């Protein structure tokens, strides 16, 4: 009876923990992983992109989060600009795992000459599982949880918008807006909605070989307090970049990336937790890979715009 009561209590706490603790991962390099947060990104980039990301959080701390993410997004033209995409992710925290499969649709509109608006929606199916036999128990002779694996599923939708131009970007996403229930029969627990806001500005220096990009990300998910992540990224010749980042009440870190053969970007990020886990872990590591696929030819208007910009640059040089 004691073991049964303990097991029931454990499952209830486990399901509640999944509901609040394992619904959306954390990426230090949120700029390279903005599609992970916001479906409106699909179709906003000049090329289609295949992105692969892996993050190991709090290395040295047993059961710490581990994220694998693969996604593809690109655009097609049908009157307006349409973005399509899909993603698969796997997130492990302790004895729990979340496997998600998503499809993505986005529509883009021109607001002004160089400013566009993207609206995106991303339905997805999530499978949750908990391997109870991996739990570390105070009573090692308690066999109640031995061999047990609980699983549950949920369906939900992400929505977002993205206002962007060559000079700036401002986007917000609302994840798990339906707050569907995770069904661990006979225990259910609802998903929590996440709100993410990302904004940044591109500062170009003479000859366009150096670019500075300050950016901010706000994350909110009740009952977790609002979190701010600030990043300063410096890019040289559109080939290599380095960045510094800080998350309030959490961590500081660095990141770097390089372009290989025009169609391949690789990045690495490291952050160190300054909170209550300090001394119990050696930091978090993150690796990203982006493959660019130039799948569209430039339109006549785009070619004319490039020609006009080239003529203007030439005239400026002659004036100097």
C-alpha cells in the first residue's frame, strides 16, 4: 500500500513536472534558432534552409536537458510570398522525453519598400514518455516502478508574426496556444503557453565588411518569471561572426560561427549558469549547422533593385 501510494504520488508529480518544465527548450544562439521559436520565419530568408541543432545543458549535472532539432523551411511564390516548412525535435530531461513533429505555413506581405510582414502557423503532435525504471529512489528495494514506462501525447499549435527588413527585425510567437492536455492515463496535465519576443537591429559599417547586430529576446511562460536574453553579434565580411550573450538570473556566454563555401554555416555556443546550479555543472554546449539551398531565381524587380543600388554605390565613391 505504501509503495502504491508512493508510485501514484510520483506519477502525479512527474506529469506536473513535464507540463511546466519540458515544453520548450532553451537555445543560447536564439538568432540561428529563431525558426525553432517562431513559425513566421518560414519563407523569410533568401534561400531555403536545412537546420540541425544540438544542445547539452548543464554538463556534469545528471539528467540535464539534451535537445536535438532538425528543420527545413523555404518559400514559394503564389501571388504573395508563401513559406513552408517542417521540423522534428527530441528533448530529454532526466527520465522524461518529448518527441515532436511539426508542419509550418507562413504568408508574407510587403508593408513598405523594404519592410515585410510574415504571419505563420505551426500545428504539431508531441509524444511524451517517462522511463520510471531509470528513477533514482531513496528505497532501492522498492520494485513498484521497475520496468514501468508511461507515455502520453498532445496536439497543439504555434502562431507568430515577423516584421523584418535589411536593417531590423521584430517578431513574436505564441507556442502551445491550444494548451492541449498531455494524456498520461489516468493522469492528464495541460501544456503551458509560451510567449517569445525577439528584436534586433543591423548596424553596417563602411564597405559593408563589418556588421554589428544587438538583439534581445523576451521569454515568458506562467508561472516562470519573465526572462530577458541579450546578445551582441559582430560579423566580418559575411563570413565569420562572434557574439556575447547574457540571460537574466541565469547565464552568460559566448558564440561564434563561420560560413563554408557560401552554402554552409556552422556555429558553436557556450554558456555558464550563474544561478543555484553554479558549482554543480561545467556549462552548456550548443552546436548548429545550416545548409542554404538557393532554390529561387531573382525576379526582374530584384535585379533592378540590385542594379540601382550598385549605381548608387558607384556614384557615392565617385563623389568621394
